C-alpha cells in the first residue's frame, strides 16, 4: 500500500493521462459515457476499469483511423447500459468513505490555516464555520458528481445546468466567506485540539488508501 497514493488513485490517474492522448471527438464521447455510467449503480473501482477498457477501444479505433463510435456499433447510451448489466454494484460505503476523507482534509486544512493565522493561540478550538464548510462542500461535491449527472448528461441543456450548479457552488462559498460562524464547536487547548484534528484526518486519509488497495484485488486492472 502506498502511504499517499492508493491503487484507485493510480488507475484514475492512468486513465486521465491516457484519455488526454485521444482525439477531441473520442475524448468528448468517452467523457459523456463515463459520466453517464458513474451516475448509475456501479462500483467506483469498476467504473475506472470500464473507463480503461473504453480508452483502449478508442485508442485502437484511432490506430485504425476510425472512431470510438465506429467501434461500439450501437448508440453510446445503449452500449453504456449493456456495460452496466454485469458490473459489480455500487457500494454506498465507498462514496461515504470518500466524502469523509474529503471532509476531514478540508476541515483540517482550514483549521490549520486559521490556527496559524491567529498566531497559534493557547486557547483555541474548532469553529462552526470550518466544520460546516467541510461537511457542506464534501457532500455537495459528491451530490454533483454522482447524482445530478444522471439527469443532465444527455440533456441538450447540460452545459447550462452545469454552469448553474457551479454558480450556486460559488455563491455558497462566497456566503461562507462573508458571513462566517465564529463560535467554537470545541474549545480548549489550541495545540491539543489541532493535533487531534490532524490525527483524525490522518486516520481517514490512510484508512481510505488501505480500503482502496484491498478493493483493487477484486479486479484485473493492471
């Protein structure tokens, strides 16, 4: 197991790198298909395995001076539905684990930033603003990526919907910055609380890596 980089991240990064070598048309089609599949009942690791296979098809098509669409032989949405029929089902714990990790990292970063900016005071704590920001952003990000996409990916107004979503996201962030909640959730020894926040974040971060490395053993992905 890598301390800072698990097999799920490794496969995702490989897919990102390889997909960037595709033509614009094949990349756009691949992106639509993956977003559509990701919004359905499929495990996150298998999603990356499927993406790797689709990238391979697209690369083979380009080698033969064709397109991914030619390789599929059927409409892309129909092909996606066929792929999902035999796929390993989504484990909702995976999303929850990723959200917890993201939440912990966001909270930790902002807590450390404010703690240091305030001069590392002896009496300090975890504020409501930092806690609520971490929770809201982590779950909002998960909702956008894994729920809302299902409804808009093949919608003719998908780009407008995405623009609206990220505008709302930006406005929420702006409201948080303008109207912070400064009271403490936990208050006491500043260093003790800060070290506890860092330790909890480390548990979620490294626990997440361990989980995904164990999950990767179920698939033929290398």
